[in-house]
């Protein structure tokens, strides 16, 4: 859970900083925060096994591709289609959140020293990772909360009071 919250908080901080240069309405920041959750939707296998999904759908099915670039594009497109208007802006916000999630996960530590194949469908290559953090480490959440609180304080008391 700390990993998911870290991604959401970092997207909030990044979007808030971006809004200092070009105003972004709060509702689009919230949509980008929702987009940061999209790559972790592959965790549905904790509740429903791939075999169950295959039997239900009647086709071979694997949710591991959700946590890739292609999966994020598909999920952002689905999310953009369910809104009444502003489909392109919704897609952009959802995809920006998902892309930030993938970029942050691209530098975390993996047992074999290579990141996941998150660039699929462009390539299946797993690039070497600098192993900057372990996603289960509570320090990651502490850093994300600290950065978010700092950005929030600067935004509320320095930027918006000008």
C-alpha cells in the first residue's frame, strides 16, 4: 500500500509544481493522480487468478501487461472514453499519471538487477536498473510524504499568496 500511496503523492507534487508555470485546474491534477494507479491494476490477480479470468472470458488472458506502457495507454484510453467530454485532456492526464508511475518503478530494485519490461509493446527489453529503492521500504513513503508536504506548503503559502 505504501508503494501505491507514494505514486499518488509524487504525481500530486509534480502536477502542483507544473501548475506554478502553467495553471492546471485541481480536477485535472486529481485525474492524473488516478492515472498513477493504473499500472498497479495488475494486482487484481491477488483477488482473481489469471486462470479464472481465462475461464470466464473464454480466451487466454494475463494481466501482467497492464503494468507496461501499452497497458497504460489502453487503460488511459478506456478511462478517456467513459467521460462525457474532454476526452483528449482526460487521456493526457491519465496517461501522464501512469507514465510517472512507470518511470518511478523503472529505477527501483529488482532481484535480478533488471527493471520490468515496462516498455512493452515497443520492446520486451528489460533495462538495467540503478536499484535506487525497494518498493516495500517505508522510507520511500516518508520521502514521498515529505516532498508532497513541502510542495503543498510552498504552493499554499508562497505561490498562491503572491
